[in-house]
């Protein structure tokens, strides 16, 4: 396979790690800057909100610009923003450093998937998606471990800068020039909005991601305060969560290939069950290790299920547009989940965040039974 595809996958790993890597160090940042954990959670929420707003527009606005130049620009911004985050003297500067790269985040993602499809079809797209998958399950434990190993929260941001720098150099010296393409058929892409199934799936996507991140955003705080784990133990738990997530991602892909709807419903039931187990057994060390393993294995399905369920019946000429909508919905869900989880923590304590996730998952589960009129779409 073309080396460019693997470089794009590494770039995807870098930008997704930047987005989620802050989760594992939220308690440390909270103490460092003298803010509450729920306030620190806005470092994730603000990033996600910015991505959600910019996603449907930024690719269209830059369609005529050389794609290689844009990819390098995005990674350059991520490198600088991570360095700025590491040297932030206060929480306000850190927040600004987080929001800046979020504007460019969907640009890298949309271009990468389009380039991959043109060069190698579905197989190449799956390679780029692997960068996303690995980042979502391993990015957090890697950045958390770096901060704990060097006894310095800034180390997590230095690590993400290095990852983005390697990808930047790869893009600069290996990936050929890719002229922009101004031939876009907006009408044919917007036609897909007439399909009511799409809207149901987008709402379900928001609910699913909100449920996942209302609890996962504060997993490190949960393990510290409820399971009484220290920094090293939390790092190991997050690594276990991520490692099991890779296995879960593979299993979920197989299951979705057999039956999308049934697998989706099974995913919701499993994630509800494992979070209830975390609530009742979270104070006991050994059971919590097992629960975190199961949680990680199930959690990654939340990224695959909405994507496959939404795009399985979408015409090829509208996939890029629908992917931009999914990117927005994913990040709306992430920001909403982190926000709601923060409210629960502020009012009731970190132990109760589970009871925000469960109702949202139940709503998404019930939506899977809603029937909509099938709209015939022309490819």
C-alpha cells in the first residue's frame, strides 16, 4: 500500500490523541491551575464544540487549495498548539491553545479519508481509520503515562507534539502534491438530507457519544476518587482500557458485518450493563480491573456503530458530506457528554456520573426501534 496512507494514519493518530489525551490528566490540571475537575473538563468540551461547528464548512471553504499544503498546515498548527499548551501560564491560555487546532481538526480528517479512498479504496480508508481507532483507545493511556513517568503534566503535550511532528515531516517529504478540486456537486450531496433515516441516525449518534463521554471523560477522576488508585495504577488501567478496546474494535467490526441493527442494540445493552457494574463495584480494586477491561472492549464500539449504521445506505457521492455531519455529531455528543458529566460531578460527586450515561444510552437504544420512511437516493 502507498506509504502516504500510513503517514495519514499517523497524522490521524496525532490529532485524535491531542483531542482525547487531556482526559487522563484532568485531575492533575485541575490541581495545577486551581480549577474544579468539571471546569477542567471544558478542555475537552471546548475542543469538541469547535470541531462540531467548523466541520461542515471548513472543507468546502478550502476545496480549491492544495490538499498537501492544507494537511501540512493542520499538523503544523497542532504542533504549535501543543507546545503552547505545555507552556501555558494559566488556565485561560491553555483553553485558547486547545481551541485553536480544533478549527482545523475536521479539515485533516475529511481530506485524509478522501485521499485514502482515491488511492486505495476501502482498504486504504480502513488504514487511516486505524489511526483514529488506536488513538481513541491508546492515546489517553500514553499521554497519562508520560505525565506520570516524568512527574510533569506538560510531558503529555510534548508527546503529542512529537507525534504530530513526525507525521508532518512524513507529509512534507513523502506525500506528493495534491491540487485542490473545485468540482463539487452541492445539490447531489444535500439531497441526502431528505432521508429521515439519516436524521434519526445523527440524533442517535449524538446520544451515544454523549453517554460514552459523560462517564469516560472523568474516568481518571473516577478511578482516583472512587477506586482509590494512584497515578501509576490509573495509567495502567487506562492502558488496559485501551488495549481491550483494540480487541473490541475488531470484534465489533466483525459483528457489524453480519447484522448492523442487532449489533447496535447489543452494544447499547452491554455498555449500560458494564457502567452499572462500575457503579456498584467501583470501590473494590480487583472487580474494577475486570470491569475496566470489559468497559474498554465495549466502549470502542461507540465509534464504529454510528458510522456504519449511518453510512451503510448513503450514496457514494454524498459520503464526504455525511462524514462531515457525523464528525459534527460525534463532537457535539462528546462536548455534551463532558458538560453533563461535569454538572453531575459538581452537584452529586464523581460516583454518580454513571447515572447520566445510562439514560442517554437507553434513549439511543430505543431510537433503534423507530421506523422511518425509506427515501430513495440516487447515487
